[in-house]
């Protein structure tokens, strides 16, 4: 984070605190709910979070926009415009650390039957796959870090390939800065199992009752790398079903399959148009239970990538990554809670010239912390994080961070 952005973050943080403290007793100076215009036909909402933490020399918390989740000044502005009873246009803009605005979401929602819980969404749509990706704002995350499956950068790229298993093994734990010998030879980051920063582009069908919710989508790009426009003329299909058998319990399952490699690198590796053979296939299972003062969540994601390796030793395909996250939150007193999360990311073994080894370095993360609500929509969080990995620039790292989050 640059000095100018850091100063801006501190000023924003101080301004929010001062405005909140200056509010008369029993009143709120800051907006406390979305802003409605044109008799409720237009709705505006906002989300601002300032996260302050140390540098992360191990790149454990870096995302595919090359930002650390523990040193982040993020702002979101969302809008909803109703056009009659059946059509709604929705959009969201996001900026991070003083960078350019980008369209996080931009889609139209159509409800063919007003009396049925069914809608069609098209454009830059919300994620279909997984549980955590559907919790859009920091207020839905009791801690500061993000579950590994949705953030940690592996040593795979969609535009660059290792020539053989040995080259892939040499990059274990280096997903933040990668260069391979086939395809794009620039130094770039790898991909997470599911992209933490970009929504899908395509069409989504959604239906929901009190007991069951189902979503199906056809989109561009891969689960780990959503894009605006396909560069391989193939589409990804994803689906999710969630059941609510009793009050407080949600059980979900997800699936996704689509091409992973770009056309240019697939042709560069094989000399022919076969990019449709090199896919990312993922499955997910999640469960959430809440009652009284506590909330429990668990989620497991499994991803298989198939890539071509041009020369021996050739790795057995697919390359598998398995991520598991277990999270708990307990309300200690009004406005005050404690939380903890345990993450584990493991990888399948491949055979190099020196024997069997996991194709990337396994990662374990433990994070504990808590939050205090300064007002209903102004939340202060503190967290401690411990990361362990057996390869890469740093193998063990302790991190402490604070976050102030405001939304309306």
C-alpha cells in the first residue's frame, strides 16, 4: 500500500469515527440503510472497509488483483433500478487502494411470473458456486481474512504452462509470482480455486422457496478465472442447491465445469486447437447452523485441473486441490462477538525426477478474532492469523490486523 493510499485510508477511518462519535445520543449521523429514490424504484447502497495490517512477505493473503486482504482500502457502490414489476437492473462499482473503478456487477434480472419465485439474470452476475462467494460484504465475514479456497493463489496459470512436472514442482509455494517456459513469459500470479475478486459473466437461472434454493449458470471463463469475454470459445456450467430442513440449518452442494486454458497457450503447447480438453472441474459442499448466540460454518471445495505437459516427466492428471474451512462465531454481549476459522489447503502428488511430491505446497491457516459494533452498520474487527506452508518465500508467518467496516 502506497503512502498516499495509506494516508487516505487513515483519513477515511478517522472521519468515520469522528462522525459517529459526534452523533447525538439516540441518533445516527451516518446513513443506516439503503437510499431509496423515485418512490422506491431506485435504490443505492454502499460499503466501505479500511483494513490495516503488516506487510505479508509470504503472500499468504494476496488476491488475483495483487492486493493483500490485510492491507486494503475498499469501497463499493451498488444500485438497483426497477423497471415495472418484472425487470430490475442491478450494478456495483468497486475500487481498492485508490485504484480505478471496476464493474463488480452489472446485470438485468427478469421475473417472468410475478407470483412464482423464479428469475433469470444476465450480465456480470453473482457467483453460482460455493457458499462464501455468495456472502458479498465484509459484514458477512466475522474475521478479516478470507477462506483459503477463495483467496490463496496456487502455482497454476491459465496463460502459461510448465514444460514438465519438474518445472511445476520448482514453483511450489510461489503462486504470487510465476513464470513458466510455455506461453506468456511475463511474471504473473497464479489462480485460486475460486476467484475472490471477479463475478461471472453470463446467464443465471434462480429459484427459491422456504425449504430449497437452486441456481444454474452458463458463463465465460473458469471458476478460478472469470472473464468478460471467452478467449477459447467454450463456456462454463455451474450449479448450486441449498436445503433448509430446519430453522437455522442450511446444507449446500455446488458443481462447476469449464475450460481452463486460453486458446493461445493450448495451441502453443500442442500446436493445435484442443483447449476444450483442458478443464477445471470443481465440487463443493457446505453446511451452516445458527442458534441463540452462536454460528457454525464448514465448507469443502475440491478442484481438478487438467493441463498439457509437453515433455517427460509428465504429471498424472488431473492436478487436484482440496480446501476445507471450519468457522465459528459466538455473540458474547450485545454488539460484541468472538470468532475463529481453521483452513487447510492440500494438493495431490505428482512424480518428478526426484520422486513423488505434492504439485504445490500445502497451506494451513488459523485465524482468531472478534468484532464490536460501534453502531448497527459500523463494525470494528481485530484478528490474529497464523500461516504455515512447507515451501515458498516464507514458511511460517504471524499477522495481526484491524478493520473498520461501514455499510448502508
